[in-house]
């Protein structure tokens, strides 16, 4: 593991600037349909690769989050009223982009009585209506582990449901200020018991130990999670949590091996891995 200093990022974290016809086409669609993507809001390093392949992770329920996580670059504040036309616009864009596997995420909407579950269900149903052959992955908030809200996701049966732990138990309060480690595990457990194929992700480089990472992996397996992603945390702005360590690629590979031995069906582990990285390949 490499301690962060004022030197440049390690070479393994360098990516090419996004270019190409397909990338520009996706960017135009996102702008033209007034859509929000976590690709842009989260400053994803893989935006060039994914958009270049004609895929994007759509972010619904607006682009203002009611929570203020220390790692996330999505704007925090009072969200705008719910846009009930958004599900249709997202579905139309999935159709225009000819997306085979659509990934949908959202901001946290603790201001809404149902946490936004209704819009989630409407979006999934609208995508299925307009794109019958498209498979769907949902990267959902914790819904405060309210089973009635989570059930609305289960009822519309996305192929994969993901909810990220983001970090180890000790760092959760610091990294995810308004979230709770056990509550996220409960959300994933409810989903699994509801028959969902579940997925989760954690960021490395925030000061966690290898032992803590492995403990988190065990916790995720114990609630039935079958797909795991692990990537390097990168500080989006000076106002966010600083990077404590740059994790070497060989360490990510070591953790991948450990995860596969634990029983995860898929482990995506590498410095540039993000939640939806290679998502279309996780449909086993």
C-alpha cells in the first residue's frame, strides 16, 4: 500500500480523456433529455470507456441528495419536487441508446414518505414497457431498511439489485454520515429473502485495514450478496475526505481471490472499478 503525498497519482490510476463518436452521442442524449447520470455527478474515471460503448448509469429522483456523505460529489440540499415524467424520459433514452443492460441509481430522498420507491418502480416498469429485451440493474439507497419500501423494488423484479456498503464498519459514520452499517446489511438481507440477486461495493484507501475489508466481505456473504465490487477511493474535491492510501493493483487481485474463495460469484476488484463497472457481465 502506498501512502498519499503531494506527488502525482500512481500510474495505474491514469485514464484516457473521454473521446469518440459514441461518447459524444451519449453525452448529447443525456443533455437533450435533461437526464442525470452518476457517471458525471460522481466523476467516474470510466466514463470514457462506458459511454464509448453506449452505456450509462442513470440517476433518478433528481440530482440533489438529502444526505451528505464524505466521499460523494453529488450535491446535497433540499431536492426539487418529484418529476413524474422522469421515468418515461429515462426509458426513452434507454431505447435510443439501444442499451441491453440498463443501470439505474438515485440520490437519497429522505424527504419523501416512501424514500422515492414509487418513482423507482415506475422507472423500472417504464423501461420494461419500452424495452422488453433490456435487463435492469438497480443501485438503490438503503430506504432506512423499511421493508415496505424495499418490497416495491422486489415487486418489479430487476435482474440485479445493488446497495453499496461503501466502507468498513469502523469508518461508516465518518464516510457515510447518515447511514448505518447494520442497516445496509439489513437492506441487502431483505432483498435477498425477497428473491433478488444482490450486489454490493466498497471503496478502498480510506484508512481501512485488510482485516476490516475481509470482515466486511464476510458480512456481505452472510446476507447472501453474490456480486462484489472493490475500487480505489479518489477524492472528488478538496472539501471531501482525503485519500489515506493508494492501494496497489496486486492487493486488489489478492482481495479478489479471497472473495471468490468466500463464495462470491463475481468479484470486480481493481483501482478503477466502480459499482456499475462491467455490470452487463454480472448476469450469471
